[in-house]
C-alpha cells in the first residue's frame, strides 16, 4: 500500500471505525503515516475538548433569554385569541373591504357624473 | 437556562461565526425549546437535547443567511485558495496541535464543512444526527466530515507554520 492511499483514509478512521489490516500494517512500518495519524488524533482530541470550553455570551443575552417565557406567553395569548375568533375577524375584514369598496364606487360614480355634465355644458355652449 | 446558555451560545457561534447571528440563533433555540418542553422525554440529558435544538436553529439561520448573501459565497473559496498544497503540509505531520490554533482554524473553514465538523467532532453527534440536522444523506455527511477534517488539518498546520 502506498502512503497517498493510506493518508486518504486517515481522516475517516482517526475519528471513528477501524482501518483495514493492510493500512494498519503500512502505518506500523511507516513513520510518516504514523505521524499523520497522530496529527489527526491530536486535532480531533482538541476539537472534542472545545465543548467544555464555552465562550462568553454577550452581555444582556441571559436577560433576554429569561424574558422568553413571558414574551412567548404574550404572543401565544394573542395568537390563540385570534385563532379562537377567526370567524369574527374574517367577517370584520370582509365588512371593511365591502364598505371601502362601496365608498370608492360611489366616489367614482359622482366624479363621472360631474365630468359628464361639464362636457354637456361645454358642447351646448359650442353649438350656441 | 442560566446553566446552559453559554454552551448553547458557543455552539451557535462555532457554526455561525458571527456573534449577533449566534445570539439570535440562541434566542430562537430557547424559544423553540420552551415551546417544545413537552417533547423533552427526559431520557437524554437536557444539554444534549438543547444542543440539538440549538444546532437546528443555527443551521436554519446559516441557510437563511446564505440565501441572503449569495455574493459572499466567494469568501470561503478565497480562504481555501490561500491554503498551501498538501505536499508542503505533509512535512509538518506530527506537529503539535495547539487548541487555540484548532479553534481559530475552525473559523476559517467553509460553512458547510464547519457545521458538519462542529456537530460531529466538537459536540459528538452521530453521523445520522449530523445528516438530519444538515438535511443531507448520511453518506454526504460522512463526506463533509472527512473533507472538513482534511481542510482543518491543512489550516491548522498552515497557522502553526506562520
């Protein structure tokens, strides 16, 4: 087995699993590949130890987290209120749309009527 | 909450790199956890369960961020293009690896490798769990972890060389 083939598999078995017998034999007699395996194992051990080294959280984050249940309760309360009264809210919204639509239609009709009468007056004046 | 928030924030920061994003992901994780407390069966440690919820929040945030800042994708490639060739790092095999060097090299890894490595090698999640969190197949998760370790080793040895 060649060093390049062995080194390609080292990242996998350095963390989990077992190398093949041929790989184990190669590593036993190759100081370069043994060193490479050792490097990976040390690196993985360092990675594992990071879990027990938490970084400092920003100031104020803990206070925000403590407020979460209160804030979430408020949001949940509003949500459940809306979902319980969904029909009433939908009816209200539909009525609002209808009123606004009717008002718009009335306005449009009045505008059309007044511009029509202006056109008629202009036409009469022109013929006279 | 007081007992675990530093660990949860650290996990989010190690995945996201940005302190503001990590703080947001932490808040999101605790909100989800608070709402899903009923689903916590108690057969696993609370911290382990919390790590899963936090990883989920951080990875969702990472995905949203990626979609939002597509133009920044090149940043990771720039970092990788600065790496020395494998041949030159091989000479450093067996070098002592400093914890700080590993921590800072982890921050230089491209996002997809970093998330896989943080979940698998820092927080000890199973490949199956890593795959679920990243929404990829178990084989793809293994490939990411494998390549991530190789890139990390290159970065670590490069840093120690400087």
